[in-house]
C-alpha cells in the first residue's frame, strides 16, 4: 500500500482514479479476442482470455472502485496483465498480416478481423502507457508530485499554466491535474491514426519505442487493409 505523507501534503494529491474505465477497456479486448475468426488465433485465444480474467479479478478486488491501494504483488499482476495483452496483440498482428498477404481467407471476414485487432492494439497500448507513466495509476494520485517518478509523457496540461486564465484553469500546476486512462486512450488512438505523436510527447526511451511500435503497427495494418480492400473492389 502506498505510504501516507504528512497531513499538509495530502491536499496536494489528486483524486484517486476510477477503476472501471481501464477495466472496461480490458473487457472490450477480451470480447474482441472471443469473437475473432477461428483461423486467426484458434483455441489459444480462450486460454489467453482465461489467464487475463484470472489476473484481472484480484486487481479489481484490491481496488474495486477507486485506485487507492497498491502492494508489490498487485502491481506485478497489473503490469503482467497489460504485458500479456500487449504480447497477444502483437502476435495477432503478425498472424493477420500473414492472412492479408496470403489473400486466401474470406475478404470481409479478414477485414473485420483487422478492425478488431486495430481496436485491441489501441486499447492495449493505452493500458500499457497508463500502467507505466509516473509509476502507474495508484502512485500518480497517492503520492505528492515531489515524490512521483519521472514522467514518460508530457501532456498539454503539464505546460498550460501560463496560458489564458480559462485554459490555465485545467493545467497541472493550477488544478493539480494528472492524466487518467481516458487521456492515455486518446493519445494512443491519435498515435495509431496519425502514426506519430500529436499533443502528447514521449520523454523517455521506452515511451518513444512503445509509441513508435504502435505507430508502425497501425501503418502496416492500414496499408495492407487498403490494399486488400482495393483488390476486393477490383
């Protein structure tokens, strides 16, 4: 569990983040896995779904509503869950690329599968960014800013304190704003669509590598889907 700081410092903490936006993201990924075409991932997908659920249940029990508590094992389970999802998504991407290149599967089915894989990739990277940045969702809100680990990402709110009053009202310095899952989902979505950073900038090597991998995956998937769509129209 995160250690309490002095009473005077507690006022500087942000409100603990809700559990359910990230949990809903995991459930959407698992539903996508369950409805993928059998030739894309076979029966292995149900094993992955089962393991993900086994990892998700204890972290929900530790923090059923807001993310206030963290132990060594709950942190490892949370990170392990998003790493498993991330690895599964990359395997799915490789298999899907093979199907698109081979051009032997039913066209509409494989294009729908491509959409599912793209969505799971966006949510999966959002979960990974959310778990890694500034120590994770519990540390971000349960420690004062002076005790936070170095940031992996710079959000616009981190530097808006000297903007016009109505904009500065939402800045980190003025309102004690900290990123939540929706913020990470948005920039994961924009990175996967624009193939580059948009309003959020990576600050560390691991952040740059992860965003580069997501952008590359999105580019390859889009290029092959467009090529397959053109072949179907032709």
